[in-house]
């Protein structure tokens, strides 16, 4: 019997990947060597800049940009995280920001211009609410994963030694994205929220009814924003034509017991609570894989990437994703 092909992979342990990572799900002819990277964002950068892994979980916007600049890997339509993006952008109460258009002329903090959360929200602000992103100054305090990508002139870096959290607290920026997309993220220079200066509840969401807006947008457009896709080196795909199908089937099998958990009355943690909440909007599978079901979201993110000057060209779907629906 021939030995299975061993592939290095960097992917987080999600509820829907656990069965693959702990060995309950096997592949025919292939096996994974899991490389644990903390935080996963570091794996994103290592894959984009050095193509370090055979298979890697990668932020979709980062992937779209890298592909436009000639990346030598291709994605399967597997998406590890899903959420809507009307929530997560907070404003200072003294900033004079009552609605989306009031962001124009203001400074808004986001970890990096190409971070997927920021791309989704800017796209919604532009296309649903008429905000001109070019009239907002986007303040970043991290580097972009794809080094070749030029920044628009209205993107500026935070001064050395300052974080988005401290700038938000001092009023140097008037709005910002929460958590890993901006202010208060783990590993920021100030270690997160400076509660002595500005407690979390000092800021308010731009959209206090964000959940209702996200659900309405989904019902109207069919767009279900995705985060974190799975890419495979093109040389692996060429050398092993069956790799993509086997990997896709393995991740699909690994997801099945997690969906059973979500659909049951079994207790779960915060992630399960979030996904069960999403199920009330999107149906029984809050983590859909496949090309056809995800095409509205893929095409919308492609459109936002072009609108926001992230990609030098519009990369067609067939170049970005393997059509796993044909497996």
C-alpha cells in the first residue's frame, strides 16, 4: 500500500474543523500535518509572503488581493466564519456622528485597510447608505498582508507609539472597528481597551439595530458575508489532481457532527450561541460550503475590493475558486 501524501496545513481549531484535526475524519490518499500558529493572522502573513504551507486558512480579502498580484494558490469554497457587518463599528458620543453619512470628514480606526471586516462594512456603507469612503480618513496601526498593495491617499498610519484604542479614547479618531479589526484587539500596543480613560460603554454602535439591518439585508440580497477561506498551493493541485476533492469532502464530513450539535438542544459556548442566532436568519446550515450557495457573497466582496482600490483588477470567480459543486 502506498503512503499517503502528507500536506502541511495551518488552520484554527473551530467546532467544524475539530473532527478533522483530532483524527476522527480521515482522507483517502492524503494526510495533514497540522501547523499551529497563534494568532492565525500570523499564518495569513506567512502564507501570502512566503507560501509557507501546502494548505492554509486565509482571510478572503487578503486572498483576493494576493490572487490579483499572482498568488500561486487557489481557494476551495470553504468558509470558516460568517457574520453580518452592520455591527462592530462604534463612534464616540461627542463626534457628531448620528448616521452613516456623518462619517465623511471624520477619522475612523481600522487595524489594516484590507482587513476583511473593514472591507465588508465600508462596502455596506457605500452601497447601502451612500457614504463616500474616499471622504473618510482611515487610520491604521498595522501593515497590510499583501506588501505590493498600495494604500489610497486617505489611509494614514497611527503615530508611532499610539494604538487605535488610545486614539479613540483621546478623541484623535472619532470612530473605530472593534476587536481584531481595530480598537481593543488582543496584542494591541495598549493591550486592549484603556478602561481607565474610556470604558467600553463610552462608545455606541453606529447602527444600534444592527441585527435587524443585517437580517433584512440578507433577505433582500442573499449576501451572507464570509471570513476565512481555505487555499491550496497550485503545485499540489497540479501534482495531485484528486487533492481538492478529497480535502473538500474531508472538511464537509468534519462539519457534519458540528451541525448536529448546533441543531440539537445540547449546550454550547459563545460561538455556538452566535451560530444558533444566525441560523434563525440563514437557515439550518450557518456555515455553508460550496460555490453556488456562496456566489452572492463572493461576487459582492469582489465588487467591494475593486471599489475600494484593493485589487489592481477584478479577479474572476473561476480564477479565485475551485468549483467544489462538481465534485
